[in-house]
C-alpha cells in the first residue's frame, strides 16, 4: 500500500485493522481509536478520495491502495486549506475528533468544492465531537471551501512543530 505518498510494505496478522498498522507499525498518531466499529470518525483516513474508517477495515484489504492520513495532507511544509481553517476558526477543543473531521472535510471538498452548510453537516454526520465544537468545525469547513474556491488551496502556515493536524 501507499501511505501518505510513500510505498509501504507491511507484515501483520491477517485480522489486523488498518488503524493498528497505521498507529503501531508506521507510527502515525493522526487516526485515533474511538469506537472500534467505524461509527465515530476518529480513525478516518482517505482512500480513493473518500473518508473511510480504519478501525474496522482489515489492513490486508488496503493492499495496492493509496491511504492518506491527516499527517499526509500538508504539502511542502504548507498545511492543507482545511487544516489551516481549523486553526484559524479554533475548531478543535480537546482535539480527539479533529483528524477525522479534517479528513471528512477534505473528502467533501474533493467532491464538492463549494458546499453549503447543510452539505457540510451531512458530510460530517459520521464524525462525533463530544466537546460541542460543531459550529466552529462547520465554520472552518466553509472557510476552507471559500479559500479553495478563491485559489488558495493550501493557504500558508508551516506544518512544522506545533502545527495542528
């Protein structure tokens, strides 16, 4: 499989979830364990442009696919527009759901670069946030959509130490 643009060969147990491989074998901390059954969105990754739960997806099934985690969204040291908007809108409170929310938002903007608020809400239905930051999260996605539609697909913040993911 390819993870965040880099080809990876993984040896794991046949029933190992993709989430375990990403976190434990590859050291990626963006996708998080939440529910274990694909219902909360904390473990979402991009596969074929779609947000997909990785906690209930067998790692072997990812063979030959491109997997992008929140860590793989930044390009050349510049955050993705959605990552930047989450910072600017202060859309994270505890941060546990943030990576999954960002992945879902990136998937949405990939298929609909100019969503309205209802479309954003629908796209984020599979992501749970217990902190109540939904209003700021929706604002961040709409802000990122506006930035993308105005040609600033990856507005400028360094993805270096301390950058939110």
